[in-house]
C-alpha cells in the first residue's frame, strides 16, 4: 500500500507539517477511509440538516402502538405510537454535539497540559503526571454515572464538559511524549535561538507539527465520548428529556421492544445509527493513521 | 542512574542504618507501592469531600423520604442515627478523620438497606471479577494466537479478516453489542432463553463447589463473557501482531535464523517470549477498562455483579455504598496497574533502571 500520496512528495520545509491536499487525496483513495468519511458525513449531515426538511411534530398515537414497518411509518412506531424513522433522523444531534464538544475539551486540556509538561519538565511535569495518575485511576464511566445522577445534569453541554474533564489524562500523556521528542528537533532549537518566546515556540512551532496526531486522537476522543454518553442514556442515568438515539434505546429496552417482532425496528434503528457512526469514525482513524504514520502500513 | 552511587558510598562509609533506609526508599518496588497508596488516598479524599459537598444532606434526605412514606420524624431520625455511621452536624474534618480511621479497619460504613457496605460489595464483586477475568483469559489467548499467525502471514487472508472483524466489533460500543446479541441470538434465532440466562446463577442452586453450581455459573456468565471477548479480542490480536513484527526484525532473530535453528524453536523461544512482553502492561489497562465499562454490559444483560449494586445505590442515593464501590473500583485499577508495573520490571530490568534515573 502506498501510504504517502504523490502530492506530498516534494520535501517539506523547516516545519514538516503534513500537507492537507495530500492527506485528503490519500484518504479518498483508500477505500475504508473514504467509506468512513462518507458514513460520518452522511450521518452528521442527516442529523443536522433533517430539521430543515422534516417536521419535528411527532404526535403520540395510542391507536397505533408497536406498528411494524409500513408505507406510512417506514420503520414502524414505538411504544406510544410515535414514528420511529422521524426519531432516528432527528435524534442524532445531541449525541454528535456532545461527542464533538467533549472531544474538543479533552483535546484542549490534553494538548495544553501535555505540551507545557514536556516543554518545562521539572516540578510542573511531575505534578501533572501525578495528577493524570489520579484522574486515570477512577473508572471514568462509573464516575460519570455517579456525578451525573447525583448532580442532576440537565444539559448536554454540562455532560460534555464533565466528559472532557474526566477523560483527558491518557491523551495528555501521549501528547507529552510527542512534545518530548519534537522539542529536540532543529527547528525548535532555531526558534529558541531566535528568542521567539516559550509560548510561541510551544503553540506555534511545536503543536502544529503534531496536527495529524492530534486529528487522529480527536476522532478517537469523539468515539470515546459517544460511548460514555450513549451508555448513560441507555441506562437512564442521564436526563431522559427530549429524544435522541440513546433515549430511544433506553425506552425500547425498558418497554420490552425486543420481544415484539414489530418493535424490532424501534430498538435496532438507533443501535445501527450509533454503530455505523462509530464504525465510520474508526475507519477514518485507521486510514489517517496510515497517512501520518506510514511505518504502520508497512508492518 | 547517578542516584544509586551515593547510596553505595554511604553504606561503605559506615552510615549503615540511614543508608539502608534510603536504599529501601529508593527501591523501585517500594516507591511504586507508596505511589499507589498515595493515589488511593487522594482519590478517597476527593470522593469523600465531593459526596459531602453535594446538595442535600443524606441524613435529612433519608428522614424526608421516610416521613413521606408515612413515618414520624422521631422514628425516622432514630433509624437514620442507626444507619449512618457519621453525624452530619460534626465538623467536616472530624467526619473525614473518622471515615479514614474506619476505612483503615476495613469498615466502609453502613448501607441504607441495613447491611454493611462490605457485605453489599462482597455479594456483587466476585461475579464481576469472575466474568471479566474469564473473558480476559479467553480474549488474550485467542488474541495472542491470532496475532502471531497474522504477523507470520502478513497481508494474508487471516490478517485481513481478523483486522476487519476486530475493528468492526471494537467500534460498536459493547453494551449495544449486548443488545444486538440478545435481539438476534436470543429472540430471533432462539439460541438461548433470554429470561433464563439472566442473573448470576439460577435460583435454587446453592453457591458451593459442586459441578451443578460451577456449570450454572459459567452458563449465566456466557453472555457477558461473549460480549467482552468479541469486542476486545481484535485489539489483542493487533497489539500482538505489531509486537511480533517488531521482534521478528530484531537482530537476534536474524542471527538465530542464520544459525539454522528450526522455525518452531525461533517462534517459541526467540519471538514468542519477547513479543509477549509489551502485552503485560496492556493486560492491566485493558483489564481495568473492561472492569470499568462492565457496568453498562452487566446492567443490559441483567448480570448481577457489582454494577447492579452500584446502580441500585445511585438510585437510592445510598452515599456510603456508592463511595465504597467507587473506592473499590479505584483500588482494583490501582492494584492491577501496580501489578503490571512490577511484573514488567521483573521481566525487563531496563524499566527499573530508567524509572530510577528519571525519577518517575
């Protein structure tokens, strides 16, 4: 497999940041990367554009509970007679929003703390490492369940914030390792000689060099955040107001949809939506890894 | 590296006692153990204050619930005084001291349901450890085998199939996979009876060391174990594959080949042993991950391990139990990490050296 597209062939200058056009081309050329991208874009697009076209009025219809798929209700109806297809189409927004926001927070904290720790070393470094040790120890999902239930999290944004603040340590450690090796490179030395200032060296010279690495980890963070979030919804530990994929699964599970042949679509539709979205993200990271770390694909 | 030099010197010059004390403190194992204890202490402290800072005082909440259920204030207060081992009106710092003191004696307090937290934990924990451990063994075994085969036949059919299946299964959240398993395996195909397989063992079967009980326990654990194994074996296979490939490129393997040793001998003695090394650290992280996320799978499959206790405690606002279970999970994670570090350092002395040199 040719890991690097001809587009990147010309030698990069001082800061060898990967060229974006090359990345794009390689990703589109690799089948699984393209498939992953299509899945992610399609599902995100559906969730965010659907409200423009689909009327979100989805009335409770006691006469038509647990209907199988039909011309009127393509995926049937749920325990209260609501249309399942509409719920699936409109139910992705919160999940995707929280996933991305949590990933942004995780990544932000990890990149800032990781670079600072690696760049300054010394006491700051050991204190931060000790902190990661402690935060990593408590099972994130369990802590989230407890804090979520006890503090009564009501908005998706608080959920994202909490997720972000619990899950940064693993990433912070790997960013730290990256910066440790990057800061020995010549271009950092050159920047130091020019007296560019520590903050500028870290965030303008070093961090952009990890762009590919950061992008991959961003996507991984999205999948992790979605995993935890949907889990909380499915177990009913997060507020069950509104409708999203997690809440749908929770309702389908508690109302026993699995035992009714007509209810099968109600439980499987959101499960498939989440699974496909996650799969898309994972395929995307795999092909990005091949681009940014060509040694992997040779192995 | 340089840190060991003064020790040797001080012992030689006669400062025996301080020298030995310092050497004990600098010892890798001792330092790791202290560090783990420190982490546990910090987590305990943070959790204690976090739960105390929550809105609403648990005793008042309990009394209010009892009164709403029709009890008088006096009787509710009397029950509460018996149930709660701490008095919310004493200063926080004193409560904290009492809590730590009790903790040192293995007393985690009383649950709101009238039993002690320790009893609650010991009824759920063994099942979780059993199912997660059993799954881990299978997943590691299968993963190691597949990983080595994939490394030897890189780019082959097996390599591609396992990579694809492994990443697809890994991408699906394990609790959703559990749902899919129940819907298709249980309801659609009728491979197992969904209602019957729930729980940890069949009612009426006595927990004892008999064939009936053991086979019953394995039967009930089979669903969660299937979920854990199928969602994790791909990761193991990929890690083992990468590790084997790196080892295959080592000079000593080339030398062994040049010496004309048999492939089988090279595979087991030279490659296999060294390739397994990096996996040991993985066992701890993967193990704690599965353990930490077992809460979702267990609740979906109604496997009554520690998660069922935790879930019930969260719903009842049973602070002492929640605190106890969180502490216990932390302890399991810290302990497994410590174990992995120690095993790793025993197998590979370089880790000890670098940790001593870098100071952590």
